[in-house]
């Protein structure tokens, strides 16, 4: 459980993992269920000059959010006194979340459903790899379900989950833990600059 705490906000901020998995930004479309529940796989922005323009590309925003899986399981949540801060359009968070915030007004709240393609991408079974035990430090004791960090050729850390351990090998999954999952976010904008 401690390892999941360490990745807390990383779920939203590791958009780079989506690129590693071979998933890029997809075309976006919105279907409105009602004013508070937006079926999201894209974005809609009021026209410039509109009084209700709200957050737009380049805006520095702070949001409170709760991230859930389709079954209602909460996987991440901002703290009341520590909202998520980011610049809209910077690409520092998953595309579907960024698209959902675009156009929102100060203190506006809504729930969005983000398709896997606009979140952490679809699972890529080619990212499940096997390494010999000798590739790991001698004092390392791998366990199934353990989250570890591997280095790519450029030295960048890549999170991975151990999925199988044998006497000779350790099998790891380099897919983001939320890859292939539809995500539900309750979002409230608490600051727009």
C-alpha cells in the first residue's frame, strides 16, 4: 500500500507513460448526459468573447478532484488544502482530464467519464517483459504486486509492477496501472488565473 501512496498524483501527471506505451492523443468528442455528467472523449470550448469562457489554454488552474474506476473504486483524490495545480494546454496531465477542465468556470463542478484512450491508453501486452533475477540488485526480494522503478536507456525512471516471480526470472508490467480502464472524475475548479 505504501508504494501506491508514493504514486498518488503521479496517476495524473505521468502523461509521458502514455507516450511510452505507444498511445498518443486521440480525437476528442463529447456527449452530454446532463449538465453535471459529461460523457467525455473530447472537449468543447465556448467561443472567444463569451462571458462564460472560463479556463482556457494557458490558464493556471487549481482543481479538487476524485478519481474513480467504473465500479466506483476511488484510486486518487486531491486533499482539501492541496488542490491539483497545472497549466491548461501544457500536456502535463492526461488529455481527457485536461479537456474536461477546459471551459470550466471558477467553482464549477462536474463529473466526467474519460475513455481509456484519453486517459492512460489501452493495455499493450508488449510492455509485459521478463528479466533475469541477476538483473536486479542482490539484496532485492521481488514480490508479485510490488511497484518498482526501472530506468530506460536515457536514465528516465519508468514505473512497473511485478506480475510474476520465478526462481530464474521476474516478469514486470510496464503498462500504467490504469491502462485500459475507463475513469470517472468528479472535478471542481477552485482557481483560474
